[in-house]
C-alpha cells in the first residue's frame, strides 16, 4: 500500500477532492461510504468529494474487492491519508496566512485563523491543483466518533440516480471506433477435448473474422448477432468425459477425496465430554453447488495498440486482472491499463476475470478493439461455483440440558464461520479442505461465493443447535443465551428477539419461528424468521425476517440497512432454490428457467436493527446478514412442522421427503 497520502486523493484548484481507491463498486455502496470517510477526516463538504475507483493508472494498488474489507480495512487508509493531508494543508496555510499552526482550524475545505476568522484560505488555493509536497513527521490522531458530522449520517447512494435512470455505464456499455464483438467456441462439458473444428461455413458470413490461437477459436464481427450466427455454423467435435459423477453422487465422491483435517478450534476432550452426555445428537448436513448468477455476465472491452492495452472490465480485481493481461500478452505491467466501470453484481464470482484476458488476446491478434460479453449459458458454465460441501456434527447434552461436547467436521466448505462461540467444555472444529482447494477435487472450478464457507457452517450449526434444544426441551433462544458469555452476541440476539417479538416455546412449536446467529467480517449478526410450510406441496413461504447487526461504527446507516436487506433477499436463493445440477462435466442449469433465483414475490417483510457500538471501528457489512439465511429458515421449518432439512437448498421435494421420513412431524 502506498505510503504517500497523495496516492489516495487530489485537491483541484476549485477545491473539489478526488478520492482514489483500488476498490470497485458492484452495488454495495462503498463509493458513498468512502466519500463520507474522506469528507469527514479532511473536513470538506461531502458533496465536494468525487470518487475514482478501480483504475490501475490512477488508484492505489489493491488486492481486490472481497471479504467485506473495503470499509473496515481500506477505509482506514482513506482516513489516514485524509488526516495527513489535512495536517499538511494546515502547515502550508501557516506560511500562507502568517499564523502559527496551533491557531488554525479546518472546516468546509478551508483553513481558518481561530483568532481572526477573516484570515482564511481554501484548500484549492493552497494546492493549486498540484500534489501536496508537504508531509508530516507524525500522523495526527484520527477524529473520534463523537466529533463526526458526516460519517454516521444516512446518505443516499451516490450511484442511485444514474442506475435508476439507466445512465450508469457498465463494461458492456463502452464503445470504441472500429470495435468488433467476439464469440468464442466453447466445449459442451468440463473436461471435453477438442478433436477438430470446421470454420468454413462461418467464414462465408460477410464481415466475419476467424481467430485461431492455440486453444482459442473465436469469431469477430461488427454486430454481436452476426458473430453469434457465425459461431453456430462452426462444426466442432469433442472427446467427452465420462466421469460418472453428478449432482446426486457428488457427496460420496468428495468424501473419498477428503484431505487430512486441519483443526481450526479445540478445547477439552471429546471422549470425556461424551461420557458425561445423557443424549447424543448426530447429523450430516449437505449443500449443493451454487452459482453467482449476476445480472451482468462477465464482460470486457479491450483495445491493444502500440504494445499498450486498455481494458474496461467487469472485475472485482482490477490490479490482478492487469497482471493476468500483461502476462497473456507478454507486456510490461505498466503497459496494461484496467478501468473498472460499475459492476452488475459480483458476489465473489468476478475475481479471476478470464473474459478480460480473452478480450485482450483477441484484440492483440485482430488489431482492433474487441468486446466480449459472455452469454448467460457461458456464465453458468464458466462460473466458479460455491463448492458442494458437507458438515458432520456429533454433539451431546447432559441431564440438565447443557451442551457438554461438540464434534464438528466440515468438508470442502472451509473454516470461515465454523468457530464455536458457545460455552461448551469439550469441542473440536476440524476442516477437511478449504473452498479454495486445488484442481482435481471438484468436477469444475469452485471459488468464493458471498461469505464463503460461512453460509454452510452457520446453517449446519444453527439447525443442529435447534435439534439439541428440542432434545433438551428448551426454547431455542433461551438455549443459546444460556450457553453464551460473549456480550456482543448476546446483544444482537436480544435486539433481534425484541424487534421480532419472540416469546419462549419448546421447538418444534408449530409457530414456524427460526433463529440463527454468527460472526462474519468482525460483525455480529442475529436473524429471526417466521415461515409457513404447505405440507402437501412442500412449499415454504417466508413471511418475515428480522436481522440485528453489531458492526461497530456505522459509516452510512442507510447503506448498512440496504446491504442487510440485499443479503437477506439473496440468501433466500441459496436457502430455498439455487442448485447447480450436472452430469459427466455437463452443466444442466444454464439459465434462469431452471436455476431459480429469488423473485420479488418471495421477499418477506424485512426488519433491520443496527445495534449501536461506536466504541469499535467500522466492521464489514457486505456479507454478514447472508450467512444466517440457511440456518434461520431451516430452524423455522423445523419449528413449523418438525421437518429436518438436512440439505440446501430446501426445495419442496426435500421438504416433502423430510416430512415423510421424520418421526417428529407435528400432527
């Protein structure tokens, strides 16, 4: 990370501030919160801050936009840069105003003499639009939250008007003179090997250019529909794989490939704990592969000329993409410029950005700008899926209903979210392979999917906790609280319960009330839900969700609430319907006709609570609420009808099957 604060900001002669960050905006509103943090620490009006994001020529290097790190980590760099810049401006103003520094104050982009307020100078006059060459020997203290006037206030997202009016520009909206559209020949299955390809029929279409470069075969045309028509005329033959693995057999297949475990957390002795258990509860929880399914498919426009490449890409990692393009073209890194417009959804799936590399290769070979926008079918085929995973839990309670041991094994999801925050004397959390495990394990590429691993782990933990509460004859909220000492977790559970109107009852109670809680991105979150279950159809209707979060200082309360609401809505998908089916490397779900994401009609009443905790710096807000959706709905279904939904998504068929098999079904 650059040490010079000038990397993060510029102050123009008219006083406007350009805040420059390596992060990108993909719908979570960080372009608003960054502007708030810059304005707060620099003492300028919020409206005077312009955001420049994800431009490798203009912005400081960054690893990528993921992990809810923008505000809680990168925000510190922005604040520190603004703080040092403000201190340097005061020293410059000291000379300009002939006034000692300790008599100067800053406000609204001005440096003012406290004893003679008419003696003042604005930032623009001090910088004259140039870099600030003055630097401080020591960084002054950052503003305490008690003095905030911009941070902590609700601001409308600054991209809202552009997006609702259609003026927002995405990678696919970029245009260059002479550009052509590309369509690439793709295999029908993962692991398929191209034997031969006949492009003669495609070559007869007027204006078509065929590119063949090793494994890359593409058609280029000034019009995208003509390029698509030409692609369909290519006759290709493949050797197809016969793996014998599909969406039904995948869990047995993965279990055989499980590596040795890494112990994430442990305390006490499991054998000792089991000896003191009056009841033992043991279950296996499964989740299927899940696609990111962004509205905007992977898209890039590349222009390569004179050994310099400019790429407009829908990517979460502009600097990583810069390196990949440079490597593919054999260019020095500084000869590749990546610009990131708005993204139409990423959720972890736009980190690798292969479309940017493909577009750059084609532009270099064709000698003209190339636009490459994946089709919906390509998006589903080449997406890096959230991995199929399983969790095995064996646990016990004593005669008083206290948890005495917890043996937790997670396979291929990873450790995020598997931590034990309950008071259990004997516990062990073992991780058999992380989600980023190398090739040769899964039938296709897997990768991060919004709060990777946590969705799986929290779902399994909370449903299992409810099964234990049921065995103990306890209310599931009281059962949790009786095993907690962590005050932050207690506070979010109590806040959610108060807003929800939770009243104690043994589960299953027939009410359809669910509960889930966890920690993600250093944020504590608790959700409660009310559902109805149709026993005949197996359909689950989510009526209400309450979510409480302790995320430390809240930079933009309005933005925090919309992120919580977005997480809850998206979480309905992985909990209820989203599942990739496949067979022998073929992806069977390649569009929204069979891969069902949440619809407007599914969205329940959503109620959010921001638990105040200004003593802590800002924590992550982009992912925490989604980690509870599998758990809160699974526990709500169990409470409603006694059905244990041991696999995500909780489809109607799985609900009916569970109702048929469970011995706990309410009559």
